[in-house]
C-alpha cells in the first residue's frame, strides 16, 4: 500500500467536500441544503422527521432547511396519502441550476473514468458501494453514541 495513501484519500475527500460547498453557494444554498437535497433525490420523498434523522438536524433547523429548498423550487411539501395530517417532502424535477453548476466537474470526472478499464471501474464502484455503507454505519454509530451521552 502507498505510504501516502491516507493523505491522498483525505485530499480527495476534502476536494469533494469543498466542491460541494462551492456548488451549493453558487446556487444560493448552504452545504447542508445540498446534502439534504441529495438525500431526497437518492432516497425519494420522506417525512420531515425522516429527513431530520438522515441529516442529523433537529426539528427547527430541518423546518428552515425545507423552507429554503421549497423556496428555491427544489422540493415541495405534500400531504401523506395514507395520513392527511402528515407532510411528505419530495424533490421537484431536476435542479437545473445545480446541474449547470456541477456539469464541469462531472465532465472532468467522466473523462477520468473513461481512462479506466472495465475491471478497474468494477473495483472502483465496488469500493464506492462498500465505503458508502461503511460511512453510513459509522455516522449512525456516532449519532447513537452522541444521543446516549
């Protein structure tokens, strides 16, 4: 294994985070707004409580986050079909401004990926899948540990 593997990986994660922050700012959003929007786009509609749990926010900040995303036209609140007292937050269409802002990076990453063999891509995407699960589990553990202290 490379002696500088940790540094390379940390530099990569920092670059991804910084790009996410810059992209959010360019669209008039906060980094947490972008993160929440990504959760909704990947997981689908959910209650504000579920979104709060996934983002680690409390009720008040989650309500303000949803307000900002709704005002920007990225989500809408709709009554739950099974329980009209409940509200569901759902993503609305494709966030065109966000797509525009992120297109240059996506194109560059696409060019990089185009240089990999199918076997290398399989290994890379296997890593992404398993690492995402590991990070999710670690985040849940941190939330549980924090809640129990």
